[in-house]
C-alpha cells in the first residue's frame, strides 16, 4: 500500500519537475534570445553611427 502511494507520488513529482524544467528552459531561452537581439541592435547602431 505504501509502495503504491510512493510510486504515484514520485511519478507526480517527476511530471511536475519535468514541466518546471521545460518552462524554466523556455524562459531562459527567451531571455537569452532577447538579450542577443538587444546586443545585436546596439552593435548595428554603433556600426552605423
């Protein structure tokens, strides 16, 4: 009985952790993309001026 409860709980936490990891990874990816775009625009502005 306890073992079944433990397995269900660990699977639940595994799914939650996977979702949290993917949302964190996408957030980091988005901010990284934004910072790269910002530095690129700054660089092209500096090159033009």
